[in-house]
C-alpha cells in the first residue's frame, strides 16, 4: 500500500464518537491517526458503578491499542492536543505536529460548574476513572470515620450524602449510593445506626428526569423514595464549602459529601478551534457536522452543537456521538469521491436509566417501562455495549454476584 498518496484522517478523541469513525473507516483507502490523551476507551455510563465500588476501572475501560490491533490503516498516538491550526491543517500534541487532510474533532465534554469555584473545589464529579475512584475512596473513608465519631452532629454530617442534578446521572448515582448503604455497608458496620444516613438528591427544576415522560418521572420518584433517597426539587444550590451546602432559599445542609452531576460543557480544547460556539462551549456545526468555511473539519459528539428536529440542541449522549461518528465516516468517503456530504438526522433509540437493583425506567419503541423489566433491559444493553468479551463476562459475573449476595466487591480504599 502506498500510504503517501492516501488521504490522512486525524481523529482527536477516542470516545464514543471518535471510535465509531475509526471503526467505520477500517476498510477505507486512507491513513488514520487516532489521538487521545488516555490510552483507553472509557465507557462513561458505568462510571457511577466504579464510584459505588461495584466495578473495577479496568472493567469499563479498554486499551485502544488492543481495540485497533487488527486495523491496518490506523495508528494510535497517546497525547493531549493543545493546538489546532485550521488554516494550515495541523494539530499540535505534546510537542509534535500532525498535519491532516480531514480532521474529526471528537473531544467530548467536561463537568460544568457554571463558574462556582467553591463548588468545583469542594465537590466530587463523575467524568473520568480518576474522579470515580476518588469518589469510591472518599465514600469508604467517610464510613470508616463515621464509625468511630462520637459526636452525633459530626457523625450526621459525615453520613449525609448530597447528589446535585436530577438528570439520569444524578438519579443513577443517588439510587446506587442509597443501595450501597442500605444493603452492603450495613453488614460491614453492624454497630452503626443506618437511620442516621441520608442520601439527598437536589434538583433546581420542578422534576427529576425532566427530559423523560411524566409517567417515568413519577416512576423515578417512587423508585428513589423506596430506596430512601430524599428528593428535593425546586431546590437550587448556591454554595458548598466542603462542610455545608447553602441553598437558594437560605437553608443549609451539613454534609461532607457532595457529588455534582448538574452540568456538562464541551471539553476545553474546543475553545481553541477559534470558531463559533454555543452555550456550554459546544462548537456550532452545519447539518452535516462540518464547521463553517472548513469542509475538511468535522466536530461530533458532546463537543458539537446542532439543533435537533424539535428545536432543541442534540443531547450530550453516547447514542448521538455514535450516530454522528457513522455519518462522519460516510461523509469523509463521500467527499473523497467528489460526492456531497449527507446531513445528520438523529434517530432517537429511546431513554434508559437505572435506579439501583431491580429498578430502572425506560422509554423504548414508544412504550414506557419501569421497575424490573426496565432494569433487565438496562443490564443487557449495557453489557452488550461494553467493549471486549472479557469485560462483558466480568461485569456480568460482578453484577450477578452483587444481585444474589448484595455485595459490592470493590470496597477497597486505595492510595490516589
Ligand atoms: C457519569 C456519566 C454517565 C453517562 N451516562 C450516559 C448514559 O447512560 N447514556 C448515554 O447515552 N450517555 C451517557 N453519558 C454521556 C456520554 O458518555 C457522552 O455523551 C459520550 O461519551 C460523548 O461521546 P464523545 O465521543 O463526544 O466524547 P467522549 O466519549 O467523552 O470522548 C472524548 C475523548 O476525547 C479525549 N480528549 C479530550 N480532550 C482531548 C485532548 N485535548 N487531546 C486528546 N484527547 C482528548 C478524551 O480523553 C476522551 O477519550 C454519560 C456521561 C457521564 C460522564
């Protein structure tokens, strides 16, 4: 193969979108360079399972060099992209320069604290393996501390866990956290009074799961309440200093743990493209995902801002990123053949969120499901979507173990 004459496609970001582009171009006559600051693909929807000691990081992340071992037209380079020059068609990464004929920018998102620095400094987030492991260590250490704290007020604050953001990630985290306490830690700390433990879910809007149909919002409330999660809607957090949450109405909650799931914005590097950005820093793209005046550059996934058929920006979901990856791979090949790129239309596959053991809500094929059936759909879909047979098997074994024995197996406090 004479690679010199082949077009060079550079993909920045090996998340859901970037991986899909790379895989769909596997047989295309081109050279591909895939760049990521990590050497693995991370299945972010299961990060909360790492945080609640249910899964190991290696069960939800897979090495990129292994994934692409057999793909002949691709090279992986690990490194953080710090500069993109759209005029001269190159990117800079850890001192090296990589030029491209086509660029796919799939850098994903990061937590949005909306400029609240004290919340950013004092709260926990779920966005990376490191952040999820930090949450796990903190939760387990907090229980250790509470188990020998004689002062009732201090113990109460240690045992108050606040999750902010009533979207799917907040709901999943609050539900799983409540279960970790009521089913698992209760056995490890037989002398502790678990009635002192509070798990609160704070949501500034009128309802949790606002993007879900009303019947599933009601089901979510019911399922969370069954797990003794306290839901506070219409409740805005204004500050958190690591000890006390201050609410918009002047109220206070003493809590040593706050997990922030209330906002996502495009990854910082998107600001350096120097092109139009919408709210949350997402790059404004044309309907075929190209950026204006640069038909050789595509932005996809969480980093891209495109209005959906319903007049709203497309949600930051893996399903959007994957579908955009497919279309982008096709469009690059179309352009090379001299054809017009096709527009992107999102096909909504439905909604799905779990709320702990036996409990989930789902909207699929126009039907709403809640409880055990929705949970089974969730379990099998997530296992199916994990990369690698070994990971699927290990996760299935872990979940089956947890299911039958009420045990979260990764209850290890490790050095960070
Ligand atoms: C806790 C959590 C739960 C979620 N649950 C769900 C769910 O249940 N269902 C669902 O559909 N979606 C869920 N999502 C959202 C979903 O994970 C994202 O929408 C999806 O990952 C976006 O894909 P992407 O390809 O745009 O970016 P990502 O998958 O985030 O990938 C971006 C990649 O770019 C790399 N990168 C970033 N900056 C640079 C740089 N400067 N240089 C080099 N590499 C860089 C990153 O390392 C990363 O590998 C969840 C997200 C989180 C955080």
